[in-house]
C-alpha cells in the first residue's frame, strides 16, 4: 500500500467503519493484536483471553475484559473485533496499565425527555442500511470537500444530500440531544447529522465535547464529522474553520480501538502541512500509542500510525513512502523514538 492511497483509505474508513465491523462477527481470528501493555506480557494476556489465531472470538467480551482488569498492573481492558483480513477477524485487545495516560470520558447524560424528531431517526436508519450495502459491495468512495461526507454510492449520497437539506431547521435540538440525551443511540445520530449544518464552526465545540462522550459510537461519529471539517478547512484556509487537535491527540491513549484508529486517521489529515507545534504535541502526549499503531500487524490499520511516526521523526514524505513500500517500518519508528 503506497502513501498515495492513504487519503482515500482514511476517509473511507471513517465513514464505513461501523457497518464493516459488524461483518467480523462469527469469523475466525486471523490476527491477535495487543496494545497498551508495558508491564503485563502478551503471553499472560493471551492466556487470560484464550484467544488465538485460527480460533473463535471469545464468547463473552465483557467477561474477558473483567478478567483482564484483574491482572496485576491492569486498570481496564477492551476487546474489539475488526473486519477483515483475508476473511478473518482482527482481534484488538487494548490494555490500560496503572500510571499510563488515561483518556477521560464525560459523565453519562441523564435527560430522558429530549429526543430527535422521528424523521431524523428514520433518515439515519436508512443511511446505515444503505451504507452497509455499499460496504459489502465495496462501493465506499466518498468526497469531503464540502465539509461533510458525500459517498460515491448513489443511494447513500441521496440520503446524505437529504441530511444537508434538513438539519439546519433542527440544529438546536441536535445540539441539545448531543449534550443531554440519556439515550446513547440518539446522541450518536445527533453527532453524525450535526456535521451537515451549513454553519459548521457553530457546532465545532459540540463535536469536540462529544469526542469524550461515554459511548464509543458517539465518539466515532463526532470524529467523522470533525475529520470532514478538517478537509474543508484545508481547502478553505482563509475561512473561519479551525479544528482543534487537542482531544484527537488525547484519544490516541484510549484503550478502545475505534478511538485510537479514528483519531490517528484524522490526525494524518491534520498533519499534512507538518505543523511543528502539532507534531510536538503528539510526540509529548501520545508517542507510545503512535509507535504501537505503526507496528500493528495488519498493514491498513498500521498505516496512519506509521505516517504520524514518520512525520514526528521529520522523515520527508517521499522517504516515508519508500520505507513503507519496502516494508521497512522499524527504522522510521526508531527514529521517532529518538533511537538509531
């Protein structure tokens, strides 16, 4: 995979991640990828999970996570099954050890009265169904130039154009639901739809706050929206849009694979100009997670981390591309770590 592929890859991944992940259920494990562990050995983690290449996914995700959290040095753990590597699941096992950087979530909202209009919920359900069909057909191209996703697939794009036509009339309730609703599904819908408003800077703070929502789907949808804002801001450098990277950088420390992966994808776009202060922020706050991701076994998922590591190390883009194409990741990663 060349670096020329990364822009299309990362944009597609942000949009179709959740529907595609569903396809992983029931498939045998092709790869077990453990991250976040410094003191606890991989062998010990594998023993507790019982997971191995060629075997089935653990029957109870929650039970395995609880057992892992009882290991010495471990604060919490998260299992995530991603699809797919040659028809097999990639099982990600995230570990947070005592003393590691902790990514904090907001408190769970408790307003049970606020809700989205039914037409928005129906439109989003139609979108998920159409996106799943498009993903299964391999039709996942998209455009983000307008600051929101417009998929290549005609059925999905038609629904998304409907979002753009209707959300401004409901911006106030979208913001309220995103901040206050006790229903995580309602918040997730709001996080996705609010990115289609015309005045995008007016909802950036809402989306930044949603990056710390206690629900992973809300966080993923908020990051999708902000990633599109980043693309728009780069195409319109003289406009009002300026997307803060702070919470994206902090998300790299999450135990949850979607947080890490989606944040890395967005930060690849944000660092295209190689802003020195942003790269230093990533180095100071999240170098180890970036390095871990750059070493992941499944290459499409390793690519964003590798690019970030290379930019932190100051490796020129052409050299970075050459290293990736020659499968020489380690010299770049060692340079990011300040090693020879």
